[in-house]
C-alpha cells in the first residue's frame, strides 16, 4: 500500500449564460453599454457648437457713435482732442490745460508749441494754478 491519500475529483461542465451564475463575464459587461460614451460625447459636442453659434449670432450690429456737430468736428481737428475741445469751449480749465499739454508736447496731435502755449495761457487766465505753474516752468525753460 502507498502512503498517499486518495484524491477524488469531479468535472462539472456549465455553459456560459446559464441561470445560477453569480458573476457576469467581462464580455457581457462591455456588450451592455457600447454606445454610452459615444452618445455622451456627441451630445456634449452638439451643446458646445450650439453655444458657439448662439454667442456669435447674438452680438448684434456694431454700435456706431455719432460724430459731434459744430466747431469740434472741423476737418483738421484730430479725433483725440474733440472731447477736450468741447469741454474747453464750455469753460473747463482742466480741459484747456490738457489741450495745452497735448499740443505743446505733441501727444496724440501734431506738435504745435504756439498752440499749446495759447491753451496754457487761456487756462491760467481762467484760474488754473497748475496751468500757471506749467506756463512759468515752460517760459523759464525757453529763456535759457
């Protein structure tokens, strides 16, 4: 006799998909949702494209600002100083001084020192202390 214990084995053959299975196979899990991610991706793409079309179509016509009428809309007047000219014509000393600065130094307009000094003088005559100081500094610098 041999000292090895006797082993008993039994073969059971069960077909896949029969009732009584406790775990689904991987093939069955993947087969149940083949289009889910594709549908979600397609729906998201449609939403993004729809939003882009909506935003582009809702911009409306470009807003056009009418040009002011009167002395400020002369042919030779640069666009950069029209607002200051309108304010200076109503007596605003700050606008007059700013016109002096712009013309004297050539900021956004062609440089014209005589026109700049004229605006500085007008602002100083109307009571602008800053224009008086700038005018005195410019005249001392020109005398050197």
